[in-house]
C-alpha cells in the first residue's frame, strides 16, 4: 500500500501481459520522441515509460500494477509518486504541476515550465520559515481545496545548498537531483489554494509581480496540469471547466526574477512581502 494525497493506493509488481496496438503520447522527450505513452486498458489505462516500465492504473479501485524492465527501484518510486499517481488522479481531478507553501491561510502555488525554479523557490521559502505543501504535484478539488502530495523536495545539485541537509537520490544515476527533507517543515493537511504565481522561465533584471487575468491564467493552467485521459473528450471538457473555475477564484501573478542562485533568498523575501501585502489589501477590502 502507498499513501499519497490523503488516499491509499494498492500497489504491486506483476506481469501485465501484451499491450494493445493503440497508444497516444502523454509526454515526449526534448527531441520529440515518445517518452511516456498511454492506452485504454481493462481496467483503466496502461502507462508506458519507454524501455523502463509499464503501469496499469485502475482509478475506480485505486490500484496500480507495475511491470518493470530496465527500472531500478528508486526510478520506479519516482515514476509512481511524481507521475503515475498524479496522472491517474487527473482522470477525475485537477492536479497541477506545482510547488507550494503555506501562506495567507492556505497554499500559495508556483507553476511554470520544467526548470523554471518551482522546487528551488519552495525550498528557499522553507528556509525562510514557511511549510512546503508540494514539490511537483498539487491536487485541487472543485471547492478550491488543495491536498499535499508527500514530504520531499527534489532539486538540482546547485540548488541543494539551500537545504539544511540533502541526499542524492539513491540508485538514481539518471539524475543529479537531490532529495531534501531534513530541516524543512511540510504541510500535513489540505488547505484552500489562495494564491498562484506563474514563473517566468527567462531571467529578468529585477523581481516583478504582474497580475494575470483569469482568461490568460486558464491557458497556463492547461499547460501545467497533469492529463492522462487525452482520448476522453468529455473528460477533457470537464477538466477545462474546472481549470476555468479555478482561474476565476484564485488571484494570480506572473513572477519574474534575475534567476541567479545567489538571489534566491532575496526572491524569497520579496515573495513573502508580496503575500503579506496582498493579504492586507484583501482584509481591508473585506
């Protein structure tokens, strides 16, 4: 059994048998070749990591079966925790690619393309005293309540200096990321999603917070959400409706910064100041 997002999933390793011929791409590599593919299966979906492992997910029964090939245990755990379970939940829920921290009576979430600095910002804010809610996957229900994933932050080696202590991902020669848990506080329970920050991937001369209109935010939320049922038109329509509702309900800003490692602490202070300023303005309006 594994516990994630406040739910319990039955997980086991077993042969899956032959796959069908009809696959669709979930994620591709930087070269455009298939990396994560999926197909309808009985029950649920079969998710394939090319050359590594297949996972059969049954969302109705909360069960996952894995048939590994060239897939060390640490890699399998990473696939399972950071991708397979969020993809499985995305069939019926909104799951954002987001790091988050506890602030303003709820979660402030940071979304953006891979490498934009989500995890590093969460770690810098944790060093400033805020609790981390999520590293990469944030489950949000239709009422706007967000549920943490699991207590760990994975950052590239050059960002690990922000941690009190960090450790290499064991048996993971495919990545130089390091796991950070010690000396960091993690949120233990669901909280409302209060703020969204979209990270500018390009370096800018100074730190800036620019409000984002809901219609523009929806596009980014679609880009930064887990989506498994790409063959389910009705499911995709429901997800779009949920994301549009979220965009209308949660204030959002585009966050630009110099993106220098030595400036992360300055950025953390600026984010905390912005959170306080926005919270104070909201209380005055109320």
